[in-house]
C-alpha cells in the first residue's frame, strides 16, 4: 500500500513538473514570436536561464515529493501548493501574497466597506504584526490600539512563525467574541489589550464645521468604493448650509489607502488641470497617466491637508498631487512611503495580489520607502488650557457697578453633543493648527488662488542631426 502511495505521489509530482515546464516553454515561445529572433549571445543567455529554471523546478518537485512522503503527518496537496505559491510571492515584497478562496472573499468585503474583525490595517514586520493604523471608531480604535504598535501574541499564541494571513485569521471571529493582543509600544511597557470583535462598517467620510462655522472639516479614513461619492455629498452639504465658509481641512491621518480609482477621482475634485499620478509598470501597456478635468469642487477656496506616518498609498497619491500643484498646504508629519501598486489577479476562486507598478507624483517624485514631507511639520502635542488670571478686572474695583442682566439659558441636546465633540477636538493640536492655517490663507485668498499649478516638466527629445555626407567632394 505504501509503495502504491509513493508511486502515486511520484506520478503526481512528475505531472506537476511537466506542467510547469510546458508552461514556461510555451511562454518562451510566445515571447520569442513577439520580440523576434535573438542574437547568438542572447540565445546563449536564454539557454542558460532556461537550464537554471529547469533545475529549480526539479528541486521543487523533489522537495514536494519528500515533504509529501516524509513529513510526520499526511499533508493535503492543495495546502502544499498554496503554501509554495504564497511563499514565492511574499519573498518579493511585503505587499504581494496569495489569496485562497477565504482570503479573496474577505478582500472583496473589505473594499465594499463592510467586513468582520477588529478594524486594523496590519503588515508583517520582522516576524511580528505591525499595526499601520486602526480604522476610525473601530473596536481596535476604541480599545486603544495605535498606529505603530507591534502585536507579538494573539490569545497567548506567539505570532512569530505565523504568516500574515494566518495571524489575521486568528484575529477574526464572531461578532461579540473577544481577542487578547499582547502589544509592544515604543517607550512603554508591554500591554495586554482585549478587543471585542464586531462587524466593521466602514464610513469613509465624516464632516463637520470648525472655527465658528467658518471652516469645513472633511475626515477621509479610507478609499473604498463609496469614498468619492460620500466626500462630494459632504462638501456640497457644507457649502449649501454654510455659504460663507472660507476654506476646508482634509484630514488624511491614519488613512492607509485603498482603491486607486477613488484616489484619482478625489484628487480630480480639487484640481482643474494637470497630471494627478503616473503608474509605471514593466509592461508598457500597463503604464498609465491620469489627468485632472476642469472644475474645482471648492471654488479655489483654501485647502489644508493633514497627513501623518500612517497616511499611505492612495492617501499619498492625493497628498502628493495637491502638494505638487500647490493646490493645498500639507501639514503634519512625514507619510508612510508606500509608492507601489498592487493588482488583484483572480485565478478561479483564488487570486494573486501582486505588486505590478510604482506610482509617481505630478513632479515625477517616487515616494516608495521615502514618503511625503509636509510643507509645515506639526507633531502631535498635548494642549493644556491655561486660564487667564482675573485678579484684576472691573469687578475687583471698589464700588464697581453690579451686572443686573437676567437671562434664562435653555439646554439644547444637540448643542450639548456639539460641545462634547468640541472638547474632544480641543486636544487635537494638528487639527487646530490646520484650522488656523485655513483662516490665515483665507486672509490672503487672492494671492492663494492666483498661484498657477505646477506642470510636470517635459523632457525635450534631442533634435535629429542632419545626415553626414561621407563622400569626398569630386574635384573639378
């Protein structure tokens, strides 16, 4: 029986190996037809590469067979193959991975704006889970999880040794159940934070008025399929209810990105012309440049954008475009620095999430691993209210007249709620600086709106030189 099992495994491995070889040979032949005949040296290099590929595929086949027959427990073929594919992609960069059927469905739920979990964006960093950002008002946010936290244990299970997808699965569960996270935070003792799982319904846009209803505030927390439409509705509502609004604040802090098309449309909403972003890929037909259409949703009113270390990807596309065109002033701290584009390529019920391109801001900047520097650096700070000393005032004077005004103050529930929110925002130093900046820019509105967008410099191609006549002039 064991011999039959071994023979079957060898047959399976051989067939898989032949399939791999046939695929590669087919690709090479089709590629050769497209590119034309290669030179002798190119053919030698190609033959050497083919030989190396065949050797590595043979190595894979042998490793597969040994694992299948010698591992302590019987292992499912599907699990081995999926693990091999995921390992291949994850070795390329932190953002490429294989999505099995469950992961693929979860990804679709996430981009549609409704999914289950803790509400945190995470990545793998040196064997542990690093929190890029908690989503606004998510269970993780309410429990006190912060951007930059390192998760080392999930329900007392060590994260090191798990893949990113395995760790995410452990954090997911039925709504109402709890999960314990052991967290290491800079300049802090290790923390045990208990988070109650819930259905995460992402509301990408929140809005309100600031500074005595003179400045519009738009909080954009993610780029899902509803982000652009919700933002436009929020801005139109603010403009209709507050016709004297002097400017806007766009808050992109802790926004880890999302859909590229949403980033382009949101940038376009504030720009009237020029390039928004360029996507450069190895495949020429996959490279694209996106341009703004005419019209500015804010009618050229001042715009201040807040970013921080957890503003990434699509958020950086928007921030970079507005900064390069001088349409907005960026304040806060340096952004995350994710300047690559991932493409989801479905294969049956599974998919490959693979990095296919880099993106560049209108001025040609690549922000990969570098990030966007704000125009004005504003770090987080605690605001302490200092009450003015009223030791000397009119009422302290001898024989000062008394105030005889009698008034009845009616309590308003809505006003009470707004007061609570205002008290919470009082401690948001970056937001307060942004509001002050909008007010300052509004004073010099004519100067601000007269600044023309910076266009990407064109690369001048060398002009064709006249042909050189190599013939000797005939003697007369």
